[in-house]
C-alpha cells in the first residue's frame, strides 16, 4: 500500500512519519512512533483507552486516521508530566488509588485534563458524565472521580 | 492433585503486634508512576527486533467438522513467512491438571488453542499466519481455504442437557453417576456436596420456598486484549512475553502443547491490563512460538476486542434451582441447590470452586448441592472473579429475602439468626475458624445507609457472600543489597498493582527498614521457583506469606553474619528494629549492627545475603461480605439506577487499606454491570452478536454512584499478618442485592439475568396485567 508523508506536532515536538491510508492515529503512535503510552482497548471508539487531544479536542486515536494528524497539534499521555514533575491529576490518581491495572489510566488522565481545561470546577456528576467515554474495569470509578475533583481543587488553588 | 490443600502446607501463625508499615497507605506505590506516565509496559507495548505480525483465522461456525484446510495460497502471498494449523501441533491424550481456578485436560487444551477434528464455537482458532505486516497477515487469512461440514449446534445449558441435544463429543459419558451411563452426553460430570439429610430437614420446616434462576454468560471485560510475543531460537529455546495471571502455569501448558521441556521456555509476564480470572488459560502463546519456529523470526500476536469476546473466557451461563426451608422463627432447616453450568466447549466450569460457596455463611444441618458441568458450543469458560458464585448467591440470597418477607423477619435479622461462626460445619468439608460474617451484618445494620429515607419507586436490598482464599505453591526471594536496600522478587503476578506494595510493606515490617528501601519486582519464570497463578484471592495472602518467610530467612542469615563479626553463637543474636542485637546482656556488650552495616560486610563474612521461600500455602482464610443497595426503578423505561451502595467486608487485616477498599469498589461495580446489563447474545446460527463494548455494555462512570466501604478486621489466624483474600468476595452479592432492592422498590421478583431495561419493563407490564385481571 502506498504510504504518505505526514508532518505533525506531538507534545510540542515535531514528528514526520510515513503512513498507509488505512492506519489510524493510534496505529501510528504505537507502531510507527513507538509511543505506546496510548493504549488500544477496542479500536472501535468505545473504551477511551486511546484518548488523546487533537488541536485541543479530546478524541479516540483509534477513530482518527494517521493522515488527519497532518499539521495538527497532538497531546498524549507522554506529554502530561513536566519533566519529572507529575501533573496534579497524575499525583492525585496515585494518592487516591485511582488506578489498579493501569491500562485505562493514560486515557482517563488525558480525558480528565481535557475536562479541567473547559471546566476547572466540575461537580461529581459532571466528572462522571465527562469520563463516561472511558471504561475502567478495575476501580469502579469512585477513586477516579475523587482524584479528579481533588486535582481540580488543587489546580484552582483553593 | 488439583486444588486440594497440601498435607505439607505452610502456615505462619498470626502475631498481634503494633505495626509501622503494615496497615498504612504507602504514597509511593511501586507501579504507579510508570502507569500514570504511560511508561508501564504491557504485552502489546513490547517489540522485539525483526518481529513479524501474527493473526489467527477463526471459525465462523458454532459447530463444524473440518474436512480439510488448504493454506497453499496464503503461504504463496508475498510477505507471509509462516502458517500453522492443527498439523503443526502434536495431539495429546486425556490428562487432567489444575488450570488456576478451574480444572483442565490437555486433550482439550491443545484443541482449544487450535481446532483439530472440529470447530466447537464461533471464534475457534483454525489457522494462524505470521507476515511482515498486519495488512498482509489479514490478507493471508482470507486466502486460507477451510472445508467445513456444518453440524447442528447447542448454545444454552438446559438445551445442551436434553437427551436429544446435538453432541459435542461422542466419547463423553457423564462422570459421577452410578451406574455409569452407556449413552454419551453433553453433561460432562455430576458433582455432589452433602451434609445431613435434606429430606428430613425440609419436613421439619414450616415454610419451604423453591425458585429457578437463569443467568447469561458474561465476560471479564479486561481493557487489555490478550497479546503475546513468541521468539523461538535455533538452539531449541523459546522466550515469551505475554499477558497472563500466571506465567509458570502458562509456561507449563505451552510446553506441553508444543512437546517442549518446561526449562526450554522462559515466560515474562508483562504488566497486566486486567485479567479477573480470564488470563489463566493459554491462547496465543503456543501459536506465536510455533510461528516463530517456522519463520525463524519473533512473532507478535494481539487479539482484537472482537476476538477477545468471541474466543476467550466468558464465565458460565447457568440454570439454577434453590430450595430453602425455615421454621417460623426463621431458622434454616434444610437447603438444596441444583447448579447447571455451561462449561463452554470443553468440560471444566468453576463448579468445584463455587459449589462450596452455596450456603457457606449459614449454619444449616442439612444441605445438598448438585452440580452439572455441561459442554455447549461456546468458548471454553474461564474463571471470572469468584467464578460461578454470584449466580448461586443470586438464587440463595433472593430466596432468603422471600422467606424473610413471608415470615415477617427483618432481612439482616434472618441472616444473623442463621449466621455461620467459628466452629460452623461447612457443606464442603472443614469447620470454619474465626470469621467476621456476623460483624459485617451488624455493621450493616448500624450503618447510616440504613437510615436514609427512600422515595417513590426506590427500594433497598441486602445480600451477603462468602469466598474462600486459595493458597498453593508460592516462591519469593529477598536480596539484601550492599547499600542496605532490598530487592524483593515475587512470582505471583501482581494483577492490579496493590500486591507488590503490600509485599514491600510486609517485608519492611519484618526487616525493620523503611518501605522506600525495598523495591518489589516481578520475576519471570527463570528467576524463581513455581508460583500458582493469581487466582482465588490468593495474591496478597499467599504471596505475602512467602515474602514474610523469605524475609525471616534473610534475617537468620544476617544474624549469622552478626554472630561471626561478634564471634558469638548464632542463637545469641536477635533481630529487632532493623538491626542485629545481642540476645541478652550475657552475650556481651555489642553495638547493634544495622541491616546496612551487615549488608556491607556480608560478602566477606560468608556471602551475599538473600532470603528464600518455596512453599505451598494452606492458610488461606475464608472471607465474607455484606452489601446494601438502594435503587430507583424508572417505570417508563425499565432502567434501574443504583443510588447508594455500601460494602462491609472482612479483610482479615488490611495491609494497604485504601487499596483493599479499591478492590471492594471494583468488584462491586463489575457485579453491578453483571446484574444490570452484561450478557452474551447469540443468534440462531450460534454466532455471538455483541462482541464489542458498544453492544456488550459494561458500567461507565455515569452508571454508578460513589460507594461506601467499611473494612472489618477479624484476623486470619493462619497468616502472619492476619490477611484474608479481598479481591473476589464483593463481586458475589450485587446480582442478588439489586434483585432484592428492585422487589422492594416496585414489587417484582426478577430471576432471569440480566435485569436490563427490557426485562424490567416486561416484568412491570406482566405485574400490571396480573393486577388488572384480579
């Protein structure tokens, strides 16, 4: 299959890759760029494990074609911590035992950050509905919701 | 020997003491930083140089003879490096072995991994291909020509038990019947557990209620699809990176189906993206190795979500009848259960493990439990968190609710009247030791949840559960490093991230050094002796016992070094607060030698210090849980909304309390999904119709409320820190507790799972019609 050259920005760094027309952004991240922090749980947009942002919009990387990344700004889990300083959401997930096996955690963190970008003071219900696109099979969500609300509070400085 | 407790088992007595690390919540969980940054490596994240992509061709038929398989066109496709079918694996005779929480037969293990004479379910592997890209591998699958003779199939357990049902195996005669039957049957085995005389018991009852229940198969639903990389080298050795709950058992089974010696294979368990019992069997591992052997390249295989649903471990769908008799003051006189369980296409459902849970938590003199292990055209069932037990509790706990209502006794009171306690004779053999069942009920009764007022169409339910904790083979090593830090190597796969923290906590407590000085790491199969898979809630309990034993072994070595330095006898040295000290003033005046000081000198004083344990743990410890739920039923849509949920569970002793509560949360929400939505749906051709998360709907964050939890601590006397298994018990009550709450809300008793909106709506309509007719 003929490959197309794509230039994009991921976590602030410029990347070039060759991409088949059938490859998704998820395939490109994981197989071409070895950025395996973004996970595949279903490849049909139902589980949210591959959540990334594309020009600031929360998307499932499995529902975006690699070619669509051209000229876009992509943010993945690999860009969330600032050097060795974890993002408040990452710290609060650890503190509140909001992760167990961890396979859904990168997607949930990316989705939660995207929530706090638009709503820095969400209610429990708003957190639950925003994260309804991210399946976690281990935690039962209780500690995830607690961690997101606690991180939001810390980030607001209240 | 199956899962019988070993007569040579290890138990370490519980020691009541003030602990510094055990019972606290560590802030630096060993796995967490890697998981929140995306750096943790799951099997699908691992790549080997030069690897190929492997894909599996699966049967589109529920039941078919395979007349022939022609792979020549696939092999001729450019980029295809190897194709394997049944012809590439040796046939194996009948040989029964333990497969984690279920029993396996190697004749069937090899047939499940790759169909031989027949395909037995939609999704059964028929061939596998390794190619230079995924697209080429997929194209090659389409070029494989399989000539099928489609056979009549059977999906449901009651249909499969019928005398005229299509037979999956003409050579299977039901075991456990005397005299042995002369006609083959889909019923693989009849199993019986008995106590007293149920007939006499029912005669002594004032009220007997008998009800039938049906539940659908459900999937564990781990978010990580199975992935394996196999690398076979010319020297006849193989390495495997895979998603597994038990790499030693995985290696043993893989070796067996490949005809290799166990020592030739090294299995490295990658970080596990959820298993819940579903990652105990082998699926891709032998295919990847065989493809690698043929192609002389590493081969990476990962399932799609569709493949996970169609071809890996759902739990059994069931047909269950429960009968309980009580005197009018609420005392149980007899209890009977008939359990008909789908085993999938090969025998070996979870009946041997779940039958003991049927009535254990009640003191009943007369009990009869009969189980039928039934094969049908579905994937071979795998364990799923307290495998098989939620469905029995669905029956038992709702029948008790009905009895309580008829007898006008409070549902918690009726359970307290019959509650099992220390000394209660179980219907599966042993008498119970000290347990916390009564405490969970009493704390439920006193809980604020019980005081909350209910509105219209809202109801409250109560249900309880028991699950036993497995022990089994367990190994661990603690290496004391020259700088005074310790490397703890464990071999019982840490499935959720809490076990390795709890291991380090127990090791820190024993050694008397800070938690941060210990790094707990998972061993591959080369690094330690055999460890049983992480099943039966055994991880922290059994693994922890091995860690404590290894730590004590290391301490003995450190005391020996101190004795050599001080030139005294070994028994004149004791270990306290992280240092060797003279046992008494008579030994002499010596400054304590810290672990770091001893570690620095140990090499010269006899050799590096390490502590080991290679044991069979038999001190599991039964665990109990009481759940309370409030639901609201939408009479327009049939939707059941969970409003409030409370879990009270005996953890023995919680090593890492916040993680123990997190296990309660997760188990209950899986149970809520099972109760309200999840089910395998098959069409009339025996093909699964909902193999994806869109149509097989597991709970999402907006489906469930916050969950209130309380840990009861009645220490397990056979564990040094009092641990009982905590992972499984709380998936058992949700089916029953929600059914009880729905009845309380709208007066309908649901006995067919799942309690999804169409079923609730129909039951409401039926009730309204009945009322109108009256």
